[in-house]
C-alpha cells in the first residue's frame, strides 16, 4: 500500500450509480440532460416550460474535441473568460473514429469495453459531470468521496476519473502504485485550482515570514498555518503537508479552521476566497480580521497593519460557476415561488450566502432534497448538471437552478462519451492513455495534509494538539 490512509467509507455518502432515464419534472414536465437542452436551444426547438432557455456560450453546442486544437483555454462555459496558465495540460487529437461515432455506437462500445474489463476497471463520475457520462459511472460523488470510493475496488487496475485534473491527482495519491488513474480528457482542468500556483504561494509564504517571522508564540502557535481547499493541485497539498497545514473540503472547512487556529495565530487559506470568508464569518471572525491576498500585487495588495491584526488571509481565487449566482436571482426566485427554500454552495459570494436560507456542500444539498416532503420547492445555487439531475430524480418536488442561463463547468464539460470510449478501448488493448501520476516527492507530503483532513470530519474531531 502506498499511503496508509486506512479510513472507512462510512462517513462519505458515495453510491453506486445506475442508468437513469429522465423523469418527469414537477407537473409532468419532461426535463432532459443539460447537453440535450443545449442542443435543443441550438436548433431553436427548446420545448416545455423549463426555465432553461438560453446558454452562456454557443460553443457549448459544439463537440469538445473542436477546442482541443484551438488556442489554449478552458473552453465554453463558466470559466471561458478565465486565463489558462502557460504549460497547462492539453489534450492530443482524438482519433476520427470516436469523433464520428453516433451516440448509439458509443454507448455500445463503452458498455462492451466495461464488460470486457470487468473488475479490472472502475469509473468515477463527479456530481457536475454531464449525464451522458454519469450513466457509465460505478460511483458518483464529490472529488474526495470518489477518491475514497476507488479504494473499495482493490481489484481495479485502472481508475477512470470523469472529473478534472486535481481530482485525478488526489485519486492517484490515495491509490496503489500499480493502479493507473486516467483522465479521459487532459484539458479538463480547474480554473480556480489554477488561480493558486505553487510558485505564487511560496512567494506569499516568504513575504509573510518576513513580516511575522517563524517563531511560535507563548502558546506554541505558529505565526501562520496554511490551509488549502481540496480544489487545488497536488503541489499545494504537499506545501501544506510540509508546513504544518491541512486540506479541507466544503463539508469540513469549519472543523479544519478550528484545528488550524489551535496551531496558528492566523490562517492562509487558498485558493477559494469565498469558502474561506463564508466559513470564517460563520465562526464569528469579523470581516476586518480578514485580508485578501492578490498574488499579482506587492505584498498581496495588503497593508502591514491589516495583516498583523488579521486572523485569516484569503487567496484571490474563486469558482467561476458559483460566482455567477446573485442576490437578484434569489429575489426573483422568492417572488415567483414564495415557499421556495434557497440552498447555495459556500463557494458563492458572501452576499449570496447571506441571502440564501442555507449553504452547504453538494452532499448537503443532495441530502436536504432527499429528506424533503413531496411538494417542496428548492432553488439551488450550484452547478447546473447536478441541479438538473436532482430535478429528474425527484419529480415529486420543484427543483430549479438559481441561474436561468445554462452555464456548466467549462472543464467538466470537456469530458465526453467519445473520450471515455477511447480510453476504455485502449485499456482493452493494454494501452494506458492519459495517465495522471503525482511524483512521490510531492505525493508523500500531500498525503500528510490529506491524512490530517481525514481526522477532521465534522463530529469526529476533539479539540487538542494531539
């Protein structure tokens, strides 16, 4: 075993996926997948009373391989305006036979390859993935749930992760060295994860050391403790492992921050400013005790006194999907549905979180809907593929996305059944395509930070330095 993180799956709600046909949406309204809806919009035949009648980019109707050969970028969707870093992974040319295959042919080829590979294969599908890919997943969940789920399939020689790059990195670090983790499209990155690169974080850390020094205070607390969100590169997780820090998820961010404050006078939180700010405010930390560090400015654009008096230093990063949600959208949802319950992801801005009835992880959102009485109405502020899937799975409720414009995660949308068929049929021939490998020099300290995170699940953590 390469990591020794022997933690059971009991605290993670990961379920075997099943092929689901679209189910009626409230009032016998059929709601197809997001991809189907986009294609209907493209040809001007969007039907029914779905509120999803426009897309944020006409490019969403194109095939993702069209963008593999264009100038580097995240592709159409929520991150299309974000700047892709130089040197980001790029996907090579997809063979013509997969580009031209029909949906029916791809379905047959994928299912045939899955059956042929049997227990040697496990396919993981993230909540935000398109339905046309999710239907083939053995497990569906968030990034860490899926990395843990793969461990329940010890016979698997190949782990095909239908998600984005940082997720595949985590799966590689938590799997055995003899297991190959495969990302069907190497261009499936994450703009938020890319907003905090290791060189910029090291520069920030050195500047903070110049300001605060490295000596511990009378209570044994370090001047700064680094905390990285799961949505970050393996290199940043390794940085936290090497500097007494930890990884957090949207589910355990508050527990992790409490742990960090027991060990440090202040926290450097990256890459998502909004999760950090919303979590800190929920703990009673005032806004004037938080700084926003912009890596493109001298001293992060912060003044010395604010840094010295502060408790949380937030990195200037964000999720382009969750940044789209607004207070005005919530106002309109309440006007149209007086009994609506608004739940948003904590990656949304502070103003949106304050205006919502509740904020929480994708897993919390799913659980709230599953536990609700028939006839309930929900407006959800998270990625549209998950929201539409929840609406299909719960026709007894009215469930809709706060944003009426279809704007999925750009990089999740780079995964397509054509790429899945390509990597699976390659495996049948003994060829491993798009393997994601984290060097052991990075993986070892990253696992330290992940192991700390595993001990910090809500309800399982007892205060103390042990």
